[in-house]
């Protein structure tokens, strides 16, 4: 199995997993770039997985379905480009001979889902859409802080060596905020240097891993005293408890320059 992020728009990735013949694609916001890539690699698109309804994740689905006949799966409770197979939290789906579990992760949107496979070439693999980013998380367009933190906690509970395939190259900007919130995190500083070197060579910073994100991502670290203190320093009215810390950090990130 080969995993590859096909660039789209300015900072999206359409993740493709393939076995040398058949391919699975995740959140294709546009079709032509992916079709050209598939043609160059001599691959047949077998399955499209959709995590949520935003146009930069669904805009290419209809064209791809028509061009390739690929099967499409997407969240049950969001507007989707029909026809497709609707999936919910806890469902299991098969693609490329692999079994994927659907994880409901509301917050960024109301019906957002992620897809998890426990073993792809010896490592678990997670397609998490816009719920979890490296060193960050998605904005709360439709869900509540309680929902988003519960969703992130679900993902953080996966095995540390799980590969995390986010759909945007937001890592460096997320790290700038994370360092403002937790400036003494040595793991974060080392990660920033690594990511800067990758981007200088025009290489993706992704995939990440669950273990790494638990060390450097402030939104997975809201129970750490340092993040609690940072939230209070930014907003002295931050309620006690992890939801209060998460809410303040997310609001701070929304306006962070």
C-alpha cells in the first residue's frame, strides 16, 4: 500500500491510498488534478471517502464518480453529493481489502466523520478531515466546544503510532499559535524546525501521528497545567476544567495573528 497527498487548491490535500492498481481517495474537493495524477500513476479510482460537507472536500466528487464509477461513502447526517453510501459512527466499511471504522467527530461540522483502519502496512491509519490538524484543530462552524473536545479525545485515544492524515497544510501557522500558548514545550520547538525544513523543500508536513500530536498539539493538551495557565492569562474568566480551557484556546486561535 502506498499513501500519497495529492495537492489541491492552495493548501488542501486529497489523500490517496493505493495498492498499485486500485486507489481510495479522501475528500476530493476538485477532480481534474486527481484524475491527472491517477492517470499518470496508472491507477483506477475504486472508493471515495468523504468526511464532511464543505465544498473544498466534496466539490470534485460528482465529476470523479462520473469519470471513474468509484463508490462514494460519506456522513449520514450532512448534505452530500448523491448518490452515495451513508455512514455513521461505528459503521465498518471495506475498501482495498481493508476494514475501516467510521468515527463520529462532530464539532467542525455537525455530522463530521473520520475513517480509521487498524493496520495498513503495519500501522494504523486515520483520515480525520478538518477535525484534527497537526498542532491544531478545526474551527467550530456547527458544533460546540463540548462536542469538539469529545471528538478530539476519541482520536487521542487511538494508538500513538497511528498515522494522522489531515486535509490542510496548516502546520506551521498552527505551530506559531501552539508556541504562543506553550512556549516552553521543547517537543514543539523541535517539531517546528523539522516542519520548516520540510516546507522549505516544498514537502508536506503530513502525515503526523497521534503520539506526536499528544506532545505538541494544544487542543489535545487542555488538561496540562501549562495550557490552563495560558488560557487564564489570555482570558481571566476561563471556566475551570478542560472544556473551559479548550473554549478559550479555540477562541484565541480564531483571532491569533
